[in-house]
C-alpha cells in the first residue's frame, strides 16, 4: 500500500470514530447553518481537525482544501477533504454519510479514500493500482443497457438554475432507467458506482471535496468520469457524469440536449 494512502486511511478511520461517537447524542450536537439546507456541526469540525492534524504530521508541506476550514497553501501535493459528506443525513440518524479524502499531485488525483463508518466500509484507490472495498478489488458494473441500469443522482439545491436543468435531465432519464436513487452523499454515490452498486451517476454543482476521492475510485475500478461535455473539467465545474463506459455514454447523450451554454 502506498504510504500516503495508508496515512489517509488512518485519518479517515480516526474521523469515523469521532463521528460515530456522537451519533447517539445528536440532540446535543451544536449546529450552524451555512445556507439553505446546508449545515455544519461541531462533529464536522472535530473530524476535519483530526484529519488535518494527521496529514500535517505526516506531510507538513502539503496543501489542503477542506470543506469547513477552506484552503491552506503548500507544495504541489494537495489534500482534498470532506470530513462528513451527508451532514443532513447524519443529523437525522439516516445512515448514509462518509468521510472523503483525496490527494492531488500537480492537478492529477493520486490517492482516494471514502469511508462509511456506520457500515464500516472503506473504499480506497491509488492511481494505477486499482480500487478496493475493505481490501477486496472492485470493478464498475457490466450493465450496458440503460433500461437495466440503477442510477444515482443528487438534488442541486443551492442553485435554482441548476435545479431547473436537473429536473429536465431527471424527466429524460427516469422513464429510461431501471431506477434512480438519491440517498444524499455524493462521495458514497460515486463509491457505489466504483463497486457496481450503481451503474451510473450524474449531479450538478458539486464541490471538489464532494467528489475528488469518488472520481478516482471509479477511474481505478474501470469506469469513466467526465464533465457534462465529456471532458475532464469536473472538479472545476462541479458537474459530473460517471459510470461504466456504455452507461456513461448513454447518460451523456441524454443529458447534453438539456444543457445551456453555462454547463460543462
């Protein structure tokens, strides 16, 4: 195992311990509102601080981009961290939330961890070394027809423009797919594509920390990840389509006609 991946796994597990320790006392957890339906808790902050402390101890010169504390400058390596993806789920005791940690080197994703502490499922990947779930190799699904595909997505609740376009894409895809799910954690949705639980996924307006780790998981599991124009600007635009090659291409074909000039 790559030593940087090992460090990320250790950090994710430590954060998971913090998150699970507070799950039974949610009524006493301090909550702040960042925006409509967008919350941060003291648990998010404690988990993030633990992750950063572990990464800083091992790699003091690396840059960091974290959801709650923002950007910290460093060298050409950058850690991208979401300490609790699915905070709203967590606050309601809905067991679909995860820690997401990715490492970039010169803009290329190199290491990825998505850890679901409730199910004790740890997804990991190193560039060129494949992807694993609890140390067992995973691959994207082999489903090739959209009418047999189970898709994942997310509601773009922060932007009315995104929501309007997303509703059009949902109307187009819902009659064509076997099913569409929206559990509320993009990091886990992408990890589920990587291990074949979902056949495809699309979402508008994500942040890098929502998807960086999950995107590398899918790539290392043999899948395709692009922006809405089929390019590689998904971390920049926040718009992502993912799946095995056939399902990805079907999603791209059905989504693209609904996009205006503002989407890529």
